[in-house]
C-alpha cells in the first residue's frame, strides 16, 4: 500500500511537470494564432495548465475517480477555484458585497496587530469596487500593473490603529479562513495585491477541505454532493470574499453526516459523530441564523442508531437546547425590525411597517410569498443563476448554465446504490418540510428588510440563499428502486470512473470557460 501511494505521488509529479511544460507551448500557440502574437500571459497559461492537469488526472487516476469521489472532487475544487482566486483581478466589486466581507476579514486579521495600512483600506473603498467588473475597470494588463503598484506603495503607509479588536464571535467566525490568509500574506511579506488573492484562496481551501470531509461520510450520493459543491456560483463564491462558502460547506457536512448514518442502520453512532454533526449545523448557520431549523432534522435519527436510550435522550435534548438558543438570538434581531432594515431596497423600505403589513394582510402576503417561491425554485431561475457569477459575468449566466442544471438533475436521479434503499421516507419528507420552511423564512426576511411596504413581490432574495438546502432536497428526491425501474426500460449502464469523471468534468469545464471568457479574454 505504501509503495502504491508513492507510485501515485510520482505519477502526479510527472503529470504536473508535463502539464506545466505543455501549457507553455499551448499558450504560445494560442497567443500567436488568436491573440495577435501577444506576449506571454500567465493568466492564459494558468487556465491551460489547469485544463491539462485535470484531464490527465481524470485519465491516469481512474481508479481514484471511481472509488474516491471525495478525492477527485477536492482536486477539481482546488484547481478550478484557484483560477477564480488568482486569475480574476485582485479587487472587490467582483462578487456580492465582497467589499464588506473583505473588510470584515481584513479587520479580523488584525486581532494581534491593530495597525492597518492604506492599502488594506483601499479595497473597501467604493472608488475601488463600484466599476471593477461591471465596467472592466483596471482589467487590461497595464492598468492592473499600475493599480497593483499603487496598492503596494500604499501598503507602506499606515492608515490608523484600530480602536477595538475584531475578535471572532459566533456570527463572524465565517471570516476566519480569509483572515488567516491575509495575516499569512503579511507575515511572509507578500505584495498586498497577492495577499488579497491569498485571502480569497484560503476561503477556497477551507471550502474544499470541508466538502472533502463531508463527501467521505456518504455511502450513496457522493458524486451528487460533489456536483452541488461544484455548481459554478458555489465555487465562485467560495473563491471570493464571502460567508456563503461557510454556510454551504458546514451544512453540507452536517447533511452528509446525517444521511451517511441513515445509510448504515446497523452501525451505532458514537458521541463524537453526533457532536460533529450537530456542531456542523450550529457553526454553519452563524452568519445566517435563519437556517437553524435545519438542525431539527437530526431529531429524526432512528433510535436504533444510539448506543443506549440515555444517550439518545441526552443528544436530543442537546439539539433542542442549541436550536432554541440560536432561535432566541435570532428573535432578538426581529424584536426591533429596524435593526435589520436594508436601505438599498429603496425609499419605501420600512421594516416595522412591513411587519405590520404582513400581520394585517396575511392572505395577501401568503399569495405574494408562494408566487415568489414558485419562480424562485423554478427551472428557469436555476438556468439563469447556476452560472450567474454576479459582477464577473455582468449579472448574466454563462453560455453553459443550462448544461449545469441538466447535469445536476441527471445526477440527482442516477447517483444511487444499495445504501440508498436504507434511507426511509420519514427523513426525506421532513427534509422537504424543513427546506420549504427555510425558503419561507429567508424570503420573508428579505421582504421585511429589503422590500418596500406592501409590494406584491420580494426583492433582494438572491439565488445563493438556496444553495445550503440543495443537496438534502436533491438527495431525497430519487431512490434506488426508481432507478432500477428506469434501468429496466432503458439501457443505463456506465462505469463509475466514466460517470464520476463526466460529472466532475462538466462542472470543471463550465467554470474554466467562465474564467477564460470573463477574465482572461478581457485582459
């Protein structure tokens, strides 16, 4: 076994070396044929290198792709995500609210040293981010170089000393990965534009590792979990300054723990496994506590999974207590609705007035809510948003968004095996009830905080809010029995290495294409 691992490492080293050499040649050929004999461009080189590297790994490590979907998913997430983190311009104004998330990460990275430079504040300035991606400001290489020189000069000018330290608390734990990357960049004296990229990359690294650990918990549905993690807008947010990757990855881990246990009814669940599952839900919902009802799913773990009735009672009590505590903290925010009001919704936004409207017009609001949700979860919305990478793609989907939707739908119904038969209907039904409840809560929160009073639509409810419930909803949709019936009518046999490789390859292609079209080609 040790020899085999060493052999795999040697094979990987050869693949990476060969890809590095070939990528240089292909970059020169493309530049000569299609880019007017352009000089060497590392962004073009990076995209070609990742493409060659992933293709070679899929072919040369077919056994790993077939048997270790989590390892293959880790490689794809890190490879593709690194392109987003490193090739897309080092600036805010790329993803939703990234200037705010960057600012929170930056301040948190100064817990030890409170002295902040002008370069660090530069990326939180509206002058920096308002026109970056939407108007391609500083996208050409010369402008980028000039901007980076300016930022690196400002890095030596102290702006101010923070009056108070931004210690990690429950709601801002989500900024720890990016904050660590920013701190590390300063520690090793990187130019600040590279430190900025390193912060984005550590967000990606955290996401990739947690997704890897989550998929390992499953016996069935591994490639479905990987596909959800690789949806273009998910991996894009994971490679940006955001808290979405924190919520999505932690909740995916919690759901994979839950369904992984259900897939093994004869196995007893240890205290450590239960704590890890519950902690995933509690930690994951910190930035958006509206998702806490999802933790109630763990109450439906069969009693046979517990070592003793006492252990079951203690663990169920822990779930209820923790859920109540988080709900109480959330309720405090809604006692004073004005505190959650978002003025970006327009002049008619009045949280207190909106709450009053909902209670005085319950039927009208119910029709508004259900009408919105029908469109929100529709196929049309999925096609529009799966590869809508916010400002990077000018608020539009890429050319292959429909392919991403079709691939995920097909995977949801075909990624099944004998372990899937052991998951009963009750947890599946509860999953849909809780998911619907979460969608109602999220939409209502945006109606209160962002939408003018009395409107018959809901504003500001972005599609990314649906990401945390995608895996459990899709996993609960199909069954092994249904797949067997389909197989009885249609010849549906494909080797696992081809099946897994095809799904992972499609999502890798869509994201790589987006980087090429919306970043590299604009340089």
